[in-house]
């Protein structure tokens, strides 16, 4: 009598399982169709369907099953507990950040120690073996998709060299509500080999963006060009700007003197405090990907990109465009 060798379910078989389950076929019927034992089908479905309301997903099941046998020696929490791993990978495939996944787990499973994990543990799981094929796939699911992650201890600086900074902690609370126009977030996008840069300033309420051609990253050039651009705006749009701790903003007091705008500084390595600007920089990168030499990009090209973004409907503002929002604000003060 011939003994059958153990065979893992293939992706094609999992697609058939999903299809037949959607047709409300029994597990016995599915097992017969695939020439598998009923217990094999039952284990497969029960393993990847955590709640009665959930449906079996062939792609997710196959994605997780691969990790099952590729990471047998990896004993971290995600690799050890299949349901936790399934939730984490499903979140990554849904474009959730590790922070969002960790927070959502706490919300859904508040009293389950197995279904609880920090965002740092998720990052460690992803970056344990960054050159492995599965880990490369996981890294590509992250927002930044960086192949290396610096340890937190390397991020600690020796303190800012910018004098007379005003912390975001001292920024008036009403600015956070985005109910008043005229409050901006600023940053630089760095070009190829860190030898060029452009400035970006985004209005928090309307999401209107200004893209600034720079000849260098020096504080004097940044202060001059930012001031020149901001002074072209109606005074109603010139109230404040929140920036990171880049040394290019060392002459922030000069910008305040020329424009009347107060400059606030976010905490180090806290990009979420300028989330509008970070997201907008991501949109700009679609036109000017990493590796672009901004010295070769003309001001006319930057104006074209700026115009594209300011005429782009945005869900966050009710599918209006930033340009329409700015025009509406001007009507209110007219």
C-alpha cells in the first residue's frame, strides 16, 4: 500500500476552498473535490477564520501559511501565535501602520495577553532578517518601505543648535483644531546625494501647498525664500508655521520679523506632529521620486506640481480642492 506524502495546501487549492465556502459547500464536499481529508480542510478554515462573521480569505491564508514554515526557528510572539500573526499581517496588507495595528489590538482584545503586542515588537519582527524574501515583502507593506531601521538610541541627538526655539507645546490649542486658516507646516525635501532641496509649506485647514525652489539648504537661503513666498499671501493666511528641528530653520526669527508669522518647533523625531506636511511630501514624491536632483528641476516644473496638488479633490476636506478652500476663506474676510 502506497503511503501518501504530506503535502501543504497550495494557493490554487486555497482559492478553491474560498470559492466553495462562498457557495456554502460543506467541508466534506470540499475535501472530496480536492482529494484531501476532511480534517485537513477543517484545520485550514478554523486556523484562519477567527470569528463567525469573518470569511476565509485564500490570499491571506496563503500569505500566513508561508510564514508558518519559513520562520520555524523564529520564536518571537508574532511567529509563535498564528492568530496574532494573521491580525498583524492583515493590518499590514490593509496599509495600517504598526502603531495602528497595536492600538487596534488593544481595542478589540483588551484582556487577551496573546493578542497584545507593541508597535516596536512588530517592527522587530519585520526587520529581524531584512534580506529574507518574506521580510522584504513585509517591509514593502510599510509606509516608508525602508530596508534598514535605525535603533532608537542612534536617533538621540545632542540637542538642537537652533536658538530661541518656541516649542509646539506652547502653540495655542485652537491651532490643533484646524478651524482657523493661516497656520502652516513646513519642511524640506532633500534631493540626490543630499546636495539639493526644495521647500514645502502646507496650510493645515485647506491643505494648500507651496513648493519653493531653493539654491541651497543654508538657513539664510531658506529664510529668504520662505519669507518671499509667504509675503505673497493675503495677510489672513499668515499666522503661524510649525517646523521640525532641521538646522535650516536656524534663522526662524528672521522669517517672523519679515512675515509676522510665529514659528513653532515640533519635538525631535515626531513627524506626526506635522502630519499634513509629511503626507503632502509623500504626494510630491510621486512626481519627484527619491534620487531626483532638484538642481535640475525648474521653478516652472515645481509650479506645475503645486498647481496639480492644489486642484486635486481631497477626501479630508469633503472632496473640495485646496484652491477652492482658499478661495472660500478669502470670501469670508472680504
